[in-house]
């Protein structure tokens, strides 16, 4: 069986609006979703940043979970991390830009 190789996003993090659907949570639930892998350095930075800021998030390892992998593909993702914050999406990780997204969502 051939597995798709997940890449880590390199370079500047990209922020965009996202279509609501995949990764959507019921009202009042966690608003931040991190699609990640265990080996990704940018994913590790995101986890550390969220811990430092006290941000609750739902992590979905796209290599360890078939359901997470399906959602990841539905998002059209091509690397990790992919971070959903409300109606915003960040491909890659940048702490300052993430803080702006969190603030815009009231987190």
C-alpha cells in the first residue's frame, strides 16, 4: 500500500478565510483545530504557543487517524500544520499572525 507523504509547510504562513463545514464544532465547543503530525516542527511550535497562551484546541494527527486524514484532504491541505480558528485558516505557523487570529475570534 502506498501512503501519501505529508509535507511540512515551509516559508511564510498563509492565512485565508475558510468554508464552514470541515472541522466545524458545535457552538460553545473548542474553536481551534490543529491538523498535525508527530514529527512536524511547526506543529510543535503551534502546540507550545497554544500551551503558553492557554488556548484550548483540538489536535488531529493526520498520520495517526483515518478520520483526521479524510478531513485534512477535504480541506484541500497539502502540508502541516493546518490550523482552523473560527472562520480563518492558517497553513503553516507564525506566532504573531496566530495571535491576531485568536484575538479576532475573541480567544
